[in-house]
């Protein structure tokens, strides 16, 4: 565990946390570190333009069966070792949102990578919630029972799992992607 979890000098290899995936760590003491950047260069300008994004350096679980994809929800497999998975078996233990483009920089099981933990994040939703998430503002977002995907809570309904954040009314319903203002409980 890092002594100071927020570090601006965290090694990302590529210079962008959204495109980093490595079989080894540059420095083992960096695992668990967080870095805050203003909209990475791989993002399309929109409601995220000029906003801060905070990422945490983690390791993907070598046993996960669904590879991380753009907007996939990451759950903690083992918090103490910063091990995350896309498996929806631990729905109340949200670690962050994967922001890698799986067609350009795929993250393989067991690799070190970053998950977004604060700021506006493109998030993948279950098909039934895609339109609501992409077009409605301030809806609570929770993990779904589908590996790597989120769900939208109906207005006036108490959340049944840890709240990931709130929708901001922007996204692409056809791709089941929407921007969520993250409110994830932090792992020290």
C-alpha cells in the first residue's frame, strides 16, 4: 500500500491512465496509488471537457472470465492487494470504472491497469437501462447482476447496492454507454 495514496507522479507508461496495461509494475510501491488528471487525450470532448478524473492503479484478477471493456464496472476481489474483477459476485464492493478501449488497449486478466474512481466517467449499462441512463439527469447508478455493467435506480427507490454515482443525462443509448458522476467509496 502506498504511504500517500494521491500522487501526481504515478508512472502510467503511456502517459494516460486510460491506455495503460502492463504485466509488471514499474515500481511495486505504486500499486494502489491514485492520480488526478484533466480529461485525458483519448476522451471525446463533451460533458467531461476540462473536468478532473481520478484513477487508481490496480491489478486485474487473473481468474475473471469477462475481460475489461470501456465503461465496465470493476469490483474488488481483494481490497488489501488492490485486486479487481469484472465479475458481479461482490456487488457492494465497487472499485471503479475501467476506461480502456478494449479494441485499442485491451487489459488482459492479471495485468496492472487503472480504474477511474472520481469525476465524470463513461459507464456501460445493462440494455434495459441504456436509454434512461443516457438521457436522464440525476438518476442513481448501482452495479447490476451482469458482469461489468451498471443499472439505473427508479426515482424514489432506495438503492439495493452501493451507489456508483449519478447520471448526467449524456451518453449513447445505442451502445449502452452514459456518463456518470462517480461517488464510489474509496479504498485507502
